[in-house]
C-alpha cells in the first residue's frame, strides 16, 4: 500500500505540474470574476418593493454568473489533461514500461493511476466548494449593507428602513435555493451521492480509456451521455422525490460500471509482474 501511495503521489504531482494547477486556477478564477461582476452589477431595472435596488441573493449570483459553465469546462479540461498525460505513458514513450518494471505488482501500478485520477477530480470538486463558501461572506456583506440603506415604500404607505437581509439570505438557504448548488453540492443525500458517484465514474473511466486499447468504452460512454438528454426530458414530468430516486439508481449503475472498469484495468496490469 505504501508503494502504491508513493507512486500515486508522484504521478499526481507530475500531472498537476503539466497543467493540472493551471486548470484549477483559471477555471476557479474565471468563475469568481464573473460572480463578482454579476453581484456588483446588480439587477438592472429591479422594481420589487421587497428587494433593495441592485440587491441579489447569493443563489442568484451563483446561478446567473458563469460559475456553472466554468465548473463544467474545468472538469472536462482536467479529464482531458489526464487522458493526454496517461496516453503518453501508454503510446508515445517508454513511461509505461518503466512503471511495469518497478519492484511492485502490476495491480499496484494500476491502483496508483486510479488513485491519482480520483485525487485530481475530488480535489477540484472540494476546492470549488471552498471558494463558493468563502466568497459568500464578502459578497453578501456588501449586499446586506446595500439593503440596510434602502427605503421601502409599503402598500399601506409606511416606509421601512434598516432591513436585515441576513435573515432570508443565509448560506444554508443559498444551497437550498440555487439550481447549480442543488445539483452539484446538494444538501439532499441522494443528490449528493449522485454527484459523488458521477465524479468517481469519471475519474475511473478516464484512466481506463487512457491506459487500455478498449476504445469501444469511449463509444459506450458517449452513447450513455446522449441518453441523458431524453432522460432529462422524461424526468420533467416527475416529482422531485421520483427524480432523485431515478437519478440515484442510474448513479449506482455507473458506480457498478466504474468498479468493473477497475477490475478490468487491474487484470490488464496483472500479467507483467515486476521482477
């Protein structure tokens, strides 16, 4: 296990130096910039008598900024980077033969590649969560100050000032009301398991495709991704609870496929044992 961890750490550091850190920084930085711009630009033409002019709840800032877009682009770029680097080991250099001659079993080498892939994916996921949580405090501090300075003319003719917007715009409520956070960082355990299973499958799948010649797996994945469009349309007619159950079932199936890919990858690496 120690040898697997050491090799996984080495491959992880190598891939991060070859572009992993750049993907992390540029995707998160771009998302934060768009969120800050959306927040401080306010809501043009806002006429609601219950919201300060220019005030935006945090969930609207997240959903109406380009954070969901840059999150997806960064994740795809990270998977593509791993594909290129691992493909070089397999096709364009003698790197894979070097790994297979290490004083460790072939299955340990396979596990090292899998661990570094999952580490890159889940670290990306965790960093985005940290940024979203930390960004809430300075942005909403300014928004709350803006709301407190506004004067609200109510229907009965009274004027309200000094509104405390924190009571209805907390971080917990933002995670409940945001569409993006409700999908990727859901507080519902079923939706959260769906997101984690999908990330697990993505990390395992990209290693399996990169290190094997089973290109047919790519076609299977593309077909499965294409089926998500009619599935999404089909789920629109169901309740939230039914959608969660269906998506959780699909995610469990993907998890099972991911475990099968792990055993298949280990079988391919089992033959050439290091001497």
